[in-house]
């Protein structure tokens, strides 16, 4: 029987010694003291492996063989509803019957209480079979988890103080429906004039005298928007309140009556006719005074959305890795068979180099994804359940939570950025390795490329990930510049004195990354000093310490954000693989292969950051001054007309 788990040694590593499943299980199982839970880490891990094995076979045997058929059939819009073709319906009925929608939900809410990391592993297995099946599947369990996360943070979930089990939660009915496979949801943010720029969102929520909220407005590009439960970001403050005027709502999009009729509160205007991901419906929605429940407080919406979207970004990371894995395998199999000029094409140096790079890319990305997901989950679980473990030191726990969260915050945009970009790159290479036949539908390489192309766009574009990673890096340097110098000195010392040749190379990579960061920070400070120069002396302290304008003062950092992000991601992967190699020497060769490619890349990126950009920034500034003058004169002209 084919299995997408058994044939994947790297994934098997993470289902064994590569991850501290015991720590995740202990927190989720209340120190193994729950009467209906696992009694020890070995039992829990045994169960996690069984689930992954089952999904590995399901993906290989019951999803992958139908991926091309599902892609051709797509989903259909008719009578105001979205209809799945029978094959897709059968797949989701099976996923529901296996209980997978409740995989990471607490047992007391109808779930299996497994770690979210196991959910991501299963997502990767499904995504290798078909990215869009994985995506639609994600809008079941992840929406139920979002309900739990948001109700916990608004204080409407009560835990038993002696065990940490959920006693009561605001959305228990909805969660039970999703866990049973009878409903799913969506996340409704994007509007026709507001995508990356959330401050421009216009859909408005109003509250009547009786305290009942309704939403009016339009949302577009909503994945699985034909679902029942919609988290909707809507404006409760004026437009000029920007992000602070946004709030989070849960909207029940329809009600199914006992006589079989469906009454809709949210209208589906259309489903998008899109390039790929055909098993996932992308809907345009209309809200016309749709009844809504406020979640949290008015004005909390952007913060709540960030909390949810970070998980979604890790999810896209795994989705992209799944696609990379599929592209690598398809390319490798073809290259071993296809002969050209007397040899199989995988014996031609150039193709062998492509395949080698693709292999190590997948290994590096998976290391980054597992690290981000583990740190995120252990941080959240320690914060939520740590106090229920025997002998916990609360202050120590709080420090650990902060360390885990910082690690997850650093790794998540790097993962979303690099995995999504690599999904496009690797699927394009897979097509190229196939030559002409790759361009034909029969092989499936073009489908991988079509499915991949959206990954750098949704859940925050690649450019937005790069801006976030750069902003966080620069903010840390501005807060503690001495820390950068200390880390630089340490890296220099290790690059010279470490007894391990690979550790010396990791340190060299870190030196290049830190040197690029230092260059950007120095340039930013120099520009700020120059801009402050013309101002009165008395205003300098405030200008240097407080008045930082993200648009005006960080132009150099923003210009190089993507280059810096690539450098940071290569560095992060090297550090993770080095730590694995330290614990498990069999992983050393992977670190070696990553470094062989990452070091020259880092030198190139470092050179670009330190030697390019001045000319473009000068031209942009001149254009901005010109536009400013134009805008000022047209405003003056307008004034004279009305005057
Ligand atoms: C298939 C699909 C499914 C989707 N699913 C959902 C969903 O479920 N829910 C939902 O709410 N949305 C969803 N979206 C919408 C998606 O999140 C947005 O398309 C995305 O955030 C980009 O917004 P935009 O399309 O308005 O592009 P824009 O924001 O207009 O961006 C256009 C380009 O400009 C770049 N850019 C923008 N601002 C900056 C800046 N400051 N600096 C540098 N570059 C910048 C962007 O990176 C991009 O390259 C989906 C989209 C697609 C295609």
C-alpha cells in the first residue's frame, strides 16, 4: 500500500526523535493525569504515529490518484450555492468519518486532543496529494481552534482549575458541529479596495439599541466562503481610525431549516474562476445587515486577526512544503527515466544539480516549519496549561513562554516567505525538468505550478512577510544596539576558533547576516540624523528617540527587506540544522549540504544590500518631491475654484 509517510525519511525523523512530542503531550494531557487520556508520552506518541500513518495512506491511495480529476472538475456555483463534484464530496466525507476535523481539538469538545503540530504533519501529507484539498480541509479544524483561541482570550472559556480541561466555552455548539464534520468556516478580511492595506477596510458593523450587531459590506477572495461560520473583520470606528477601528465578528452565514430549505444571512455573489487550487472555492460575499456576534472588544480586531493569521501562515508554510515535496518527487522520477544524449537526464550535471538543490531546499524548509510550529505551540500550551502541571514555577514558566513566543515570531514570516517562494520555484523547475511534456496537462507538473502561484499571495504576500521580518529585526536592533555588537563579536570568535568545521561555517553565515543588519541599521540612523539636522536643536532628542515614521525613516531597510529576509531564513535554517546535527549526528550531512549553498547565497545577498539601492532611493525621493509639488498645486487650484 502506498504511503506518503513511509516513503519520507525526513518526515519520519520528525515523527520520532526530531521533535519533543513528550513535552507537547504532557502539556496537552495535563501531565498524563486525565482519566480518559494517555498515561505516558510513549502511548501518546504511538497514537500520533498511527494517525500520521493512516493519513499518509489515505493521501497516497484515496486523494492523490484523483487530483487531476478534481482539478478538471473544479467546484460549481449554482442557485446561490457552491457544489462539490462527487469525488470531492466523497473525500471530505471520509476525512469527516476518520474524525480528522477534531484532531487537535480538546477531547471534552469532541476532538482527539492531539498536538497542532500533528495536524500540520497531516496537512503536509494531504497537501502532497492535492494542495486545494488540504486548504479546504484547513478551514474546518482551524476555524474551530480559532473559536477556542478567541473565546479564551476574551474570557468566555472556563478551564477546570485542577485539570486544565475546558468546562465551558462560548462557541461549544459550533465547535461540536465542525468536529463532527457537519460545518466549516472562513476568514473574511479582503475587500475590493483593501488587501495588504487593512487600514482601508470598509465593511461596517453597527450595533442597535438592544445591543445587536449587524454587518454591511463586501468581501472578496474568501477561501471556503461557502462555509457556515465566518470570522469577519469589520469597521466599528471611523475610517480615519485605521487599524484601531477594526473589530472581529462571528457570522453564521446560513441556517438550514428542518424542511430542507436554507436561509442565508450572507450572499455568495460568485466564486472566482482561478488559475489553480480548484478543489478550494474562493468566494465573493455580500453582507447586507447580516446578524453578527462581536468577539472580544470593539477595536480588538486587528490584534485578534494577527493572532489567528500567524497560525495560518505556519499552515501555508506546510502547504508549500507539501507542494515542494510533490514537485521534487515528480521531477526526480521523470529524470531517472527520461534519456537524452545517451544518459538518463538525472546524470546530466545541470539536472543533477537542480535535483540536489531541490532536495536540500525541502529539508531546510521542513526544519524551519517544524521549528516555527513547535515553538508556537509549546509557547501557547505552556501559557495555557503550564500552571496545571505539578511543581510548576510560575515565574520560570513566564520566562520560558516569552522565549518560545519570540522564537515563533521570528521564524513565522521567514517560513511563510521562503516556503511560498520555493513552492513556485520548485514547481517551475519540475516543469522544466520534464521539457515539453511538462507543459501538457497529462503529467501534472503544470498543475503544481498553478497551485503554487497563490502561495506567495494569500495569508499576507511575500512582500508583507519580508517587511514584517525586517521591521522586527530593525526594532530589536534599535532597542538594544549593543546586543547586535555582542552577537557579532561572538560569531566572529566562533568563525575563527570553533573546533568543528561546520560550526565555523554556520558562524560565517551569521557574520554575513549580522553585518547586513548592521549596515541597514547604520544607514537608517545616518538618514535620520541627516533629516533631523535642519530642525531646531531642541527638537532633536524627541526626533531621535520618539518620532520615527515607518514610511519616511526606514526607506533603506524597506528597499532591502526581501534580501534581508532570504538571508535571515538561510541563517535560521542553518542554526536549526546545526542543533539537530549536534543531537543526531546522522543529520550532519544535511547541514553540510545546506551550508554549501547558503554561504555563497549569503555573500551575494550581503553584497547587494551593502552596495545597491542608493540610486533608486534618490530617484524615488525625487519623484515623491515632484508628486508632492503636483499634489500641493492641484490642492491650491481646487481651493481657488471653491473659493
Ligand atoms: C486564491 C486566494 C484565496 C484567498 N483567500 C482569502 C481568504 O480566505 N480571506 C481573505 O480575507 N483574503 C483571502 N485572499 C486575499 C489575499 O489575502 C489578498 O489577495 C492579499 O492579501 C493581497 O492583497 P491584494 O490582492 O489586495 O493585493 P495588494 O495589497 O493590492 O498588493 C499588490 C502588490 O503590492 C505589494 N504591496 C502592497 N503593499 C506593499 C508595501 N507596503 N510594500 C511593498 N509591497 C507592497 C503586494 O505584496 C503585492 O505584490 C485570497 C486570495 C487569493 C488569490
